[in-house]
């Protein structure tokens, strides 16, 4: 067969990586050997490609489409969900990876898997489960009394706590059941990037069957630049799409947003102020909607370009200091000293004007009680849990099993589960039967 019509194998792609990737990038060569369970290599997919594909085909990934980002998914069709957030993180990560000569397959796999462990109803669900599993919320006394004896395992208070990045790793290592082994059997660089996409807060969380032997758990940041890229791309996506969604919802007014220094920086670079009504340079086609889109585009470009330039500088400094371009035992992917305070101010504005506003907080209070009630009902009667094997499991294991089940729910499923339990004759508070989610 002529060369131009031949199959490109994984080995061929690895040769391409050797030619194209920067010397500080993470090659897929040798990655297959870092899987927790031995497998045969694939003929034409590299290890990182297989990891990406396994994540995309997982049930946990599909459920992200019905999980809240900031606004409840009933608030409108155009607000971000956990899935669209994930896709934006993947896109931003790949853009930076290509500009830096990094392994795009690796950043894509990490980005697509980084939020698999997120709960229904956004970070609120994470907070509810953590309060329960840390022993700070006894569910109106249900977890007191006999349950107190469970709180001495490993000498720690509570039941181990809950954090979504730990849960994401638990999903890909344990909970997803698609093969003859537990989990998805991903490579170590992908697993490390998923775990370290946000702060570890070591010592506060204790998960069962938690294998971090190959993940440099003692270090806060991922040891690959690809892993660090996804962590900061997550921040860029959050800063920009939370602002856009807040403006769409009317919680952040254009005149407020324009006072931010980082927005002024964008307006200096792009002629977008003329799109606004009553602007001295307003055009006949002035349009708040176009302004908002152009602003978000400008913000993303500003932040991404800044990260790329600063990261190249930090890599050079790292090489000079350590004499190597691998195993990055410190954070090298970061914003510049000039832009960092501006993006932090943007983040503070988003929390103050969009996330911590009364209308959002009222909805949060309602769904918080939904999740607390589900946890209490399952704990009091394990027969209500769908998995038969959980019906007779030791009481000490039940809190973590319940947390796994609730964390995997979509927003829709959590509310439907309340209705299912009511129809079974379970006493459910009446205010949950028709929850106004807006």
C-alpha cells in the first residue's frame, strides 16, 4: 500500500509528538504503563487519546449536561451548565496547549474529566455533602447518637469530607463500571491533572480506596504543564462565562462592569464601546448584546495571551533553576503580576454581584434542603437506595455510598427522586413537592 494511504498508528503519532511537541511537553510515550491495571496498547490511539475517549463515553460525563454551573438549569436555555463549562475549559486548554507546543490530547482528557465529580446544583451540592461528611451537619440529629461511633475511623472526625476534585478521581478510579476492572483505568498524568485542577487541602479529606501513589500528592500543582494549563483554564472559563451569564440575567449591569480595570483594558484594545447606546462614539448599530459578546471574547483573549507569555517566562526560569524541563514541582503556569490583580478583582465582582445575590441565595436554600432530606432518608432506610448491594452494607460505609449516589445525580434527578420517594409513601416535606426554582 502506498504511504499516503497507510494507517497512522499510535507509534507514528508518537514520532510526530517527538517532532512537534516542545521539550517541556508531556509525551504519550510511556504513559500507557502508568495505568493502574495492565492492558494491551491500542493500535492507532495513544494512551491519552484513549483516556479522553473513555471519559467522553462515561455515564458521569453525560450527566454533566443537566448539572448547574451558577444558574439553575430551569432559569434559561442559554446559561452554562456543568457540561458547557467543561467544553469551554477544554477549548481554552487546547488553545493554550497548541500555542505552547504541549500535548493537546492530554490537556483535553484532563479538561473533559476535571468536573466529573461535581454534584447537582453546583458548588452548593458540594458544600452540603461536605458539611455532612465532615460531621458538621448531623441532619437534625440523625447522624448523632449511634452514628457517633463511626466518626473515629482513621482518628478523624466525620466521614471523610467531600470535595469535587477528589470525587472526580474516585469516579474515574472506582465508580465508573464499564470494563473488567474498576473505574476507567486512566493514565497517571490524566488522573493527576483531574485531581489537582483545584486546591487539594490535604488533611481535610479522607476518601476510601484513594490511590495517589503515582500522583505526587505532596505537591499542590500538577507536575505536567498540561495539568497546570487545565487548572488555570478552569479559572479563565469561570471568570468570563459567569460574568456573561450574570449580565444576561440582569444581575450585572453594563455600567457596573465597565468600571472594572480589566474591562477598561479590553475597551482600550477593542473598539467595543461604540456598540453601547449613548456612547460618544456610538454607531447606528449599537447593541448591548454584541457588546457583551465582544467583551467576553476580549477578556478571554487578554487572559489567555497573558498566561501564555508568563508561562514561557516561568518555564525558562524553572529550567535555569532546576536544570530540567520535566516533573514541574512548582507552579509555572500563572497570570502575570500585571494581570493577576485585575482578574482577581473580576472574580470578586462576580461573586458579589452575581453569585451571592438574594435571588440566587433563595434558590440555594431550597435545593440545600432537598439534598439534606435525600441524605437523611437514605441514611434512615437503606432500602430506598437503588443499588441492591447497598441495602445490606455496613452502617459505617453508608454515608460515603449515599454521597456517591447524590453526587452523581443531575438537578432533574434529585427533584424527581424526591417525588419518587413521596409516591412510595415516604414522608417528604410538603414544600418540596412543587419547588419554585427561580
